[in-house]
DNA sequence: GGCGCCGTCTTCT
DNA sequence: AGAAGACGGCGCC
C-alpha cells in the first residue's frame, strides 16, 4: 500500500482523507455556513479505520485515532499541533493559554494562524482551542463545525 | 456587556 | 519590509 483515500459522505458534504503508507496526511472538510442538526446525516463511508474514526466523532462516540503521518510545517506550527494533540476529548484550551504552554507567551494570534493551517482537522483537534473569554474563535471549515463538534463530544 | 484600539508573534507577498 | 490574521487586554461607553 502506498497512497489511498478514505471518505465520509454526509448530507452537508463530503469529508475526504488522504493517506500515505497507511498514515493520514490530509483531511478536508466541506465548509459549513450553518450548523448541521443531530444526528449529523451520514450517507455512506469507506470501509477503513479513518472513516470509522470520523463516523464515530460525528456520532458522539469515541474511537481510536488512526496513525498520522509526520506532517510538514514550520517549527512553530509543529509545536502548536503537537500541543493541540494533548487536549483531550471534552476539554478546551485558550489560544493564549496554549501559547504560554509551548513557551511562546504573547503568540496567541500566531497560534490561531497555526491552527488554521492544521492539515488534519478532526484528527488533530484544533476545534478545542477557543478564546480566552470562552468564545469560539474561528474555524477554517466554518465556525458551525467548531460549535457542533464541541457540543457533541 | 459590547466595541474599538493597540500590542504581540508568525506567515505570506 | 509590509500587511494580515481562528488573539488578548485595557479603556471607554
């Protein structure tokens, strides 16, 4: 096996996952303008671990995360993504708090930018990074995604 | 509480 | 170099 793809087809668009040598490299989410209802509305999905993981997330269930590839990014982005991985299901952390945690106090805004360029949303849970005041902040695939994910995990 | 301004750090032109 | 961004804090209604 070398390169392959996985997918989850939903009523709100298709989620695609790319893998290299069995490791997840990219996950693309359809941009959502408005919040999808619950249940999410899954129409079909590929028969593999990556799709199963996503289906579980969209069903409010827990699942083991399939292995990720060593994603390419700047040193700063890698630091941010690694820190984001340690935020567990049901937890949240502020952009500024995460910045301080990785030894970059004051880089809250830069942390946001790094989260925004996370190539594997859902696998690296950048939706758990929120505003200092408890607000949602932004989300590359649309804030409705972020709100929905946080409410269903 | 809401809004605007400025400070901060990283990334793209 | 300059501009822009998934932010934070503070001052001011």
